[in-house]
C-alpha cells in the first residue's frame, strides 16, 4: 500500500475540508499515479471530490462509519473490513489519499509515500503524519524545485523501513 499527499511545511493538508493547494503538476502526478489503481479515502475526502463522485478510472474505497451505498464505490465500515477488501488487489496498486484520520490510521501500513512538499506555512487545520519525524520512514528520492505561480514545491518519495502487515 502507498500513500500520496500534498503538504505544507508543517504537513498541513487542508483547511475546512478543502485542499490547501491546487498545483497543476501535482494534480497531474496524482492522476498519473492513481489511474487504474485503488484509492482509499475517508468520507470527508470523498465528499470533497468534484461533483461528490468517485474518481474515474480507479477503484474507489471509502472508509466510513456511516452506513452508505455509493454508486461506483466500495464502502467499508472498519479497518478490518478495509484490510479484507484490500486482499483483492496488488499492494503496489493501492493508494491512501486522505484525509487526516485515514492517513493516521493507515500510514504505518504503507510501504511508500509520495509527498509533494510546498515550501509554505499555511493555516491548515488538517494534517498528514510528519514522516520527517518518524524513524521508520526514510526519504529515498527528492526532485529539483518546481514553481507554480508563487508556490515553490518538490516531489519526494519515502520508504517505510518497517511497514505493518494487514
């Protein structure tokens, strides 16, 4: 399983259920990495998607305690049910895409993390786990600096040195 996220300098990911940044290169990278793959998200992330619809050309799995049926998505109500469902897919094809609670619950089970880091501090009120402060995670790749309008950012890849099994 993998994690993919765009963060500010404090690992902020959102404010009031909205993304902090809309960077074309990052959105294109996200699409490239997750198309024809499995995306795992919480309910708040799902309802923040365009038109509140599952992402096209992906298997959408929504982890929520709500008892819902959503067209073109798989809804699971617990981590154990999620892990049971994920056994149907190749681990390298699974991407955790948010939000805050789902990242907290699943980061330790991920093998790789694709993190776009924006060189800015924001007023975020939702955060991803800070992998720079986690001894189990090692940065294995870093891009050159990129710019989008007044935003400076880099693409990084982290490897979990001790992922939990599920």
